[in-house]
């Protein structure tokens, strides 16, 4: 079994408080607050970190699929956009949009999209977030 950790600290009430998030590896530490999460203030937020995890996982899964299909990629660039919106009195993640562009010599656009759809469906983070609608925009980029 593999375990990964992350830590969060919060001080104060929801609106005036502030916090920090730190990855167990020490590779990232960032400040977050009500403003960074809901008002666009500088800093990070849980949804942004979730998007980073999803983009990273999906891109690795796509690389695996392309390689298994005999077309190892020379480059893959993915953006994950996590949509947070009001759902009644609470907030919810309404959708995650993945946009990926890649270069995989000898591969046609249709096969690239097929392998990208498979990666979207089967990467570890996608499976963990199966209850969240996901959209994919996948294309070769030269």
C-alpha cells in the first residue's frame, strides 16, 4: 500500500480566518483563505489543488495509454478546470473540464481522442471523483 499525506492548518473564523496547506513531501506549501477560495484573492484553494492532482493523474494515464498503443508521447499539456458553484445553501464541485494537447508521432486525431477518453475514465483521480461530471477536450498539437 502507498500512502500520501497533506496537511492543512486554519486559524480563525471562516471569513476572517486564514490557513495553509502543505504537501507531505514538502514540494508545495501555500496559503488559503475564504478570499482565495470564493473571491479570487491571491493564494491557493482546495479546488485548485484538486485540479492539479487530476491534471497530473490524467496526463500520466494518457502517457501510459499512448505508450501501450505504440505511440509514446513527446509532450502532453493538460489543464484541469474545476467549477465550484452554489448548490442550494452549500457549494459543490459542479464539473471538471480537462483540456489536453499532445504530440505523439504516428498517431491520428481519432485514436488520440479515444485514448484520452480512456485516461479520463480510468485514471485514479477520475475514478475517485466519479460522481463529478467531467468533460474532455483532447487534440494533437503538431
